[in-house]
C-alpha cells in the first residue's frame, strides 16, 4: 500500500485544512478496508442462511426468486443515487447511511426467524433497506480519491481483498453459526457488527475525501443539483468512451452472474451440498478472489494495458463457459473456478478503473454507484431468467450462454479497439 499512501500524501497541499481526519491517509485507508470487510462478511453471512430460512418458511424456488429479484431491483435503483449522495455529502455520511440500512435489514431478518411473527412478510420487508446498502462503492470512492489514475487498477484490486476475506469469513460463519446456534444467529451477529460499523464511520471517517478543487461540488452548501437528479447521473454515460465500457461490463459479466445468482439452488439440488459444505465452497472462491485481486491484477496492470487485460478476461470467460457446459459435479466446478474468478475480478477492476478515469474527480462516487448497479441488475433479472433456464435445460445452459455472449463481445473488442483514457479531469 505504499503507493496509495504516497499518492494521498501528494494531495495534502491541495486539501482544505480540517477536511481530512486526524487519523491521516494511511490509517484512513486501513479503516476503509476494515469497514468493507465487515460489511461483506455480514452480507455473505445472510446470503448463506437465506435459502435455508426461505425453505423453512415454506417458500418454493419461484417465490425465493421473487425475494432475490426484490433485493436486486432495490439495489439497482439505489446504487446510482447512493453514489451521487456520496459525492455530495462525503464519505462519512455515505458509510454511515449504508451501515444504518444494513443494520435495519439484519434486524428485520432476525424478526422473520421468530415463529410468533409473520416471517414471510418480514423476510420480504428485510429487502427494502437494500436500496441504501452500498458500502463497497463508498469505499471504492475513498480509495479512488486517494490514488492517482496510474495506480488505480492496483488500488481497486487491493480493495477486492476485503471482498475475498468477507466471502471467506461470511460463508464460514454463516454456515457454522446457523448449525451450532440456530438459523437466526448469523443475522444477530451481523446486526451487532453493523452497529459497530456505524460507530466507526461517525467517529473516524472524515466528512469528505475529495480534493480541494472538488469540495464545492462534493460538500453540502456548494453549487450542486439534487441527489435524485437523474439527468446529472445519466449524463455520465454520455461522456466519451464511457457507454461502450459500461456496456461491456454489463454484457460480459451477465451470463456468469446468472449462474452465481442460482448458485445456492445449484449447490443444494445439483451438487447436493449441505449448508456447511456450501460455506466451504464459497470460502474457496473467496481465497481465489483474494489472490486474484490482491496479487495478480496489480502486477498484471503494471505490465499490460487495461484494454489487453479486458480482452484477456473476456477470452477466459469464453473458455470457462465451454468447460462449464460439460460440468457434471462439484469437483469439475472447483477446477473451473480459478478461471471464472480471474475473469470476473479482472473485468470488474479494469472497467471500474477505466470508467473513473473518464469522469471528473467530483463524479467518481456517482460513476462507481452506476458500476455497483451492474450486479443488482443481474440479481433483478437473474432469478427469473436463471430459474427458467435451469429448470428447462439444466446447469450446462449457463456455460453455453457464457461462451456465446463473451465470444460476441470479444469479436467486438477486436474489431473496434477502444481509445485509452490515461487521465481524467481533476
């Protein structure tokens, strides 16, 4: 992390006095990593128990799909708005709001486990705060603000370590705690952990991490339009080079997203895994993600251009899809997971880096909010579409779709190379 600290230190002269936290940039970066890990851990704890809680409440796979779609729609709608809120109100307000929403979700999830309460209604109500649960894009905004454009791919890749650690801890804790202490225990632990997140955000995170040249746009009281100004949000997609990269990000990751949305059902029905075993498998995926984003992407970005890495990720998507189409058991899945994780991580990090370089420093939060809406888009369409494909054609269809879609994306990339955006307006 020395590069990021040096990048942050180089901006101290342009920072408005009193704007940064007394902790300083190195500790602020570490705290951002900690808060991100905390939130992702809690998120995967509830992901690990959600299908089993739904089954205990009598929900079939179709209604479970509606539950997932509800959460996806809310995050899809909330992501860009939350990003703009983060740009205008600052890092402290954004992280506090996200942890507050998360605490509400886990509290409702605990209540849904009680046999004395209407569990199904509370389970669906617990999805509502998901519109404001966006700790990851808020943390990405902080890291983006404190890194130079040249260091950005490695910086965003390093924050992916937090996501990997969260997958490992959340999956292990979710399966272990639900088996040992009851299905509501992971939700209780997640609720308490998010209260801690609120406290740390309020007391330790500075009001803003934007440099002085963007303070008037990023902080309350400056000349700005409303948080819900959809025109101001959508105009970012019309900037040169933005829409094409954004569409590649959406289209290329969508087939694998379909598979991951259905993964909990596939784990139970196709792989025949118990809750604890599914947790171990997700932990394996988390380890691979940590290694890929923390070690591999940073080194690759120093030797290859972003466009070359983007092409490589799409090519590996094609190869993984072909292997997935003939997968028949969990061992086969473990063999193809490294390629899948490499493609997903590289695609997300490279496109996030390219997109944040294409907008001004005052709009990085909004742009990352738009990027964060890609996964919820998959969760919105995925349960219905993925369930239909799985029921009609089996697991192999996900591999066929992934290979076909990414082959078309690869042809488009080779036919029309994109111009490299080296810097953004500061």
